[in-house]
């Protein structure tokens, strides 16, 4: 991603598996082609400077959290921790 997006909205309605989630995140956030589609790789990518948009809206969060509770927890934890540990990760997350 050459320039940082202002706002990215991701609809989680059709996410049925963790693999679906990783594929969707890779596509919508323009992760590199070598993205490993696991939580360690997710962490590595989102903590790159200027990787995440200024605002990220995750639509259908409540239903997604019901379907894939463990993945939802992992996703939320990664996004929150990235912002806490690295001051340059400045992304407001909306769980809609």
C-alpha cells in the first residue's frame, strides 16, 4: 500500500472460516502477496508503518463474533495491541 487509506470498511457477513477472514483482510487491506494467512503473519503486517488505514470499520461484528468467537477475539486483540505497543499504528477501529 503506497499511501495510507483514510477509511476502509470490511463486511464480515460472509466470513465462515478463519481462512475466509485472512483472505478478506488480505484483499481489503492490500496485504502483500506473501502474507502467511495466520495470526503471526497478521501481526507482522499490521505493525508495519502506515499499513493500516486511519479508520477501519468492521461491519457485522456481532454476528461474526457469534460465528467465530476465537477468531474475533484474536483479531480484536491484535488490532488493539498494535495500537498500544506502537505509537505509529494510528488506526481507529469501529466494531459495527
